[in-house]
C-alpha cells in the first residue's frame, strides 16, 4: 500500500492553483506517464465541484486506466479524490491549499493499493520518488501560467 506526501510553496494565488489541479484534461500535457485523461461529468454545487474522470497512466504498451471521483470543497479549499474503477483496490488523495503571502503552500498526499500484488510491491519501493517527479511537473507548469 504505497503512501506518500509532498508539500510545495508555489508563487501563484490559491484559486489559480485550485483551478489548475481541477483542469484534469490537461494532465497529459505535462505529467510524466499520464497518457490520456477524460472528464465524464462535472457538477457545480453551492459548496462543491464534483468531477468524474479517467486517467490513463503508464508507458506503452503497459498502460492502465482508472476512474476517479474528484470532489472540491470550496469552503475549505480542499480537493479529495477516490477511485471508482480500474486497476486499484482503493485510492485516496488529498490536495490542500494554504495562502502564504504571495505564495500558496500546496499539500498533496496519496494512499493507494494496486490490485496486482507484484506491481503494488514495486510501487511501494519507488513511489515517493515518482510523486516528487509529478510534483515537480505540477510546480513547473503552475509557475509557467
């Protein structure tokens, strides 16, 4: 069960970064090993934005697609993601955004389990490294906006 977290201080306002994270269809443009994305549903409610989306990850010919339920809590500036379907037994990740002067502190943590036990063991060994690469890509892209 790989678990990891990362915190970054990014020189962008909080709302810009939240909208950036919620723009799931752009992920293949800059996230390593993200091959495709598709948003099926996006509902705006008074205090929440709810999104159902697929991400296809991997490196051809070894790719897999998982479906996620993404919920943005507008009052707390918190994004919570769980899996619906795909190669994962479960997925939970959290994005938290805290304004700090001209910066936003972004906290991201992820906990998941892959159905394939062998792949799960491999991911557990290298996941923090991979998460740092993804966080680097997010930060670089966010700072270029």
